[in-house]
C-alpha cells in the first residue's frame, strides 16, 4: 500500500468521479483507475461501486476513508514538521475565512508577510460549511469563522473574540437615528439574509424560531458584499455580527434588545494535523491585532 494510492483514493472519494479526480491530481484517468484497482486487490475488497461512468463508495470504502485520511495526514504532518526546522524562508499557508472576519484578515496578513515575505499564502473565502469541509479534507491549514451550532469532534476551536448580532440599516434609513430595536419589531421589516450554509443564517433562524417570530425574508443571498449593497439601497435590512459591518460608514447599526444574540469568532484547526510554524506565526499577528488594535 502506497501513499499515492491513498491520495488517489481520497480524491476519488471526494469527487466521486475518476475523470475529475485524475484531472485534479494532474494524472491520467487510466493511472488513477489502475492504482485504485491495485489498492482494492491488496485490501481484498472493492472500495467503489462502478456503475457505468458513475462511482459510489462501498461500505468498505466509506469505513476505509477515515483511516486513509489519517494516514496521509500523518505523512504530510511529518513532512511539514521537517520543513519547519528551517526559518520560514519558504513554505505555504492556506487560510479559510468567512466574510464576517475579513476585516481582521487583511491587517494580519500584511503584518505576517512583512516579516515572512517568502511564504506563499492562499486565502479562501466561503461559507462555514464550505470551509469546514475543506479543513476536514486537509485543504486548509486553519479557518477563521464564527462558531458552529454543533462543533465537530475532529476540529479544535479557539476563541478569538465575541461580537453581538445587530440590525444593519442604510444611513438614510428611517431607523438609522435609533440606537436599538426589539426583535419583534424586526419581524415587520423587509429582511435580506445570508443563504443557507452561512452559520450566521442558521443562528438567526434558530433565534426567530425559538421566539415564534416570522420575519419577512425578502432575499436570501450567498454573497455578503451584494447583500450589503442591497441594504445600502435603503429598501432592506439585515442581521449580522457587529464586527462584520462596524467599519462601513454607509451603514447604521442598531443593537437588538432583550435577547442575547452573540457570535463567537473562532480559530479552527484540525486536531490530527501538525500546525505549521507559518500558521502559528500568522495567528500571533492575528491575536495581537485583536487584543491590541492600532485603531
């Protein structure tokens, strides 16, 4: 059993398509198919059901996946550990970020790259669900996101800060002169909210459901900048973490009375993955900005 065979199996499982997996791995489909077949022969059990051009995992394949992922992860961690013996003159760092925390990412990234300009950084924006899947699949070194309703036992969560949810309005909105609003009042307003997949959407929906409140959700959208553009038109309102919009001068922020609606911003990492030196140094820059802001 070879590591490359496990990597091929993992990619095929993730995409459930041999052609797409081969393209992602930059190899021929025949090579991928042959290597997976050899792996199945060695394991003496099929890992995939092959139905025409479609593939699905067998029960054995589903069980084997977590072990294959752990094995490849351990091998990658060992390689990273050896590379980390250097002084960060080379290397890479992959960071996943939800839009609500982008205001923290930029200054932290600038400070980090000023000290370590030779590190290649990849930043991926996405919903909490998307970033969770990429982190579990070891495509990211760390994720900056708001805490999930249900935590994943394979991940480690470190609190970065807490931020209240607030009603967000345009500066020219009739409500912009107010400091606060009741949750019941919000039900009478035209609301635009993040689409399913954003943790804030689930959090807000659960709050409304628990209080038997049915808001007028006019628009659901999976792009936060566009969502905020709609709010700035003055025709709609939204509910987001205060930190997401605090620096936007075109928006007004109203606190929500009576009900505690607080999001917890987290640093999320994979429990079984070795944390790169580059990740540790980046997080030092990030936490310094959180606890000792310059503005």
